[in-house]
């Protein structure tokens, strides 16, 4: 596990996924068989690695990546490093015969992300990319509704994502400074359009074309050393996606927005028979039969309570950590060869949409999304 000293790598992949799997006794695959991870943590900071060893069930760490790449005891290479470091490490892992699982974006350029997929494919190693949002409770509830025909024909999706990230001049920032430097792989488009690609493709339909406006609203922030720096990457993205089935999706993504909605991510899905407000954990629905009939009249107080006609979807299932669910699926895929859709080709599609989104913003036009072939 390379790069798990970062916030996401520590919390989601190590503590809430691999360490949780170890503590639950592994992944039970039959009455007599269990997959038990035996990880080694890899990184450049020995102090941070030792601290993780002390707070988890993991017992091994190293600062020498080559030593574990050449060790046949380790069959899987996981990469949660910063994006710019990922290409060479994944390429090395595939050459060493390791199965590869990595965070997104898998690269900054489509050609590099697609090349990683081809390298792993040609090396014959199983490979995967993290697409965690698909197993969030709110999105699972949406999928159950869709499977049961609740929406009729889905027409449109409106997504709102983000929150206020303090710039650091008065209140300390809660995100790392590299996120706002293009030269370090930062930027809202690169960060979030990778997510929107797999969310849209899996929930609503394949993306056909994209129109994006990328903006840098806050030009200066304060870094970890307390020094001001110029923000060279976009901190907000306003994107519209046309899908092959005619559905229109629009996502606003911003680190400069104050939240007045149900969650940090909400999607309003409107269909001919019903609508839903989909959050990270909750889902609210309104069917055709209890849709109010508003009449425009700004001269009187609004007589309709528009919140009252929505119902909260109950907890019908047990929802585990989304990252952990996908980790268990990948482990089963590696050991048992179970079906697996979320490979590095899917990761390349996310990078492709981000790159085309930036192209759309620079050229101020709609851009078609060509197929990336297996």
C-alpha cells in the first residue's frame, strides 16, 4: 500500500477498509475459506509510517518501494500517491506481475491513463480504480428506486458539490495546497470530473458530450508553511453533460460555496413519474401522485411548503463503508476471478472527461467524448 500516509489513504483505505477487513476476520468467501490481507505500508516518511503501524493491525512498513515490488509475497500493488507519481509506480508494478488497484485520477492526461490500462492488460494483471461513490448509501437507495421503475423516464440530473475551503489568511485551510496548483496535479476539473464520469455512466447512462466552464475564483491562498502562493488551478467547475440516451446532467463543483442543502453532494433526479434528491447517505423522493401544482404569483406569500411533499427513503439495507465494499470486491476478483467492471479503462474514461472538460473551458464550446476501446 503506497501513499497511505495522506488523509484519504489513511482514513478510507487503511483504517476503514484494509484494517477493518483484518479486524473482521478477513473476507469470508465460503464456509471454509477467507481472504485475509497481509499488507505492507510504503512511503517516504518513516515517522508517519510508524505512527500508522501503532494505530492499526498492520505490522510491516518500508521506505524502499523496490524491495516490495521485487518480493513475490505481495501480489497486489495499491497506489494512493499524488497523481503525478502514479504512472511510473503502476508501470513498475505491472512489470513485476503485481495486480494493480489505485486511486483516481489515474493520470493527468488521457493518453497516460489509457497507457496504464494497456500496460496492465498486456501484462495480464488484474487492475482496478477506486470508484467509491457508487456504494454510498444515498446512491444505493437511488439505484434501488431506479431498478423498480420509480422514475419512469429520467430526463435530467442537477448535481451540487462542494463547500467553503478557507484560503488561510485568517482561518487555516482544510485542504492541501497542491490542490490549487496546476503544476502539482491540482484543479477541480481534474479532481471531480473523474468522479462525475463513473457516477453518470453507472447511474444515468454513457456520456456523449461535455461543456465546462472552469474558474479560479480565489487567486491566492496560504500553504502549509504559512506562506502565500498563487493559485494556478481551477477551484470551481460548471459542467453540463449530454448523455447518449438524451438525459442532461449538470454538475456545479466548487471549493468556494457555502452549503445550504442537505449534504456536501446532492443530486436532483427528475423523471416523468417521480423525482429524487440524492445525497451521500439519504435520499428524498416525490412521486407524480403527490407532486404539488404551483401557480406563479409573486404578489402573495408562497402557499405551498415545497419540502412537505417529499418522503425520506427508509433504511432497507445495511450500508458498509463504500471504500471497504470495493476493496472486498477487488480482493475477491483477484483471488476468485469474480466479475469486475471497475478496471483502469474506467479510470482512463474519468481522466478523458476531465481533459475534455478543460478543453471545453479553454475553447468555450461543446466537446464530443469519443469511445475508449478495451
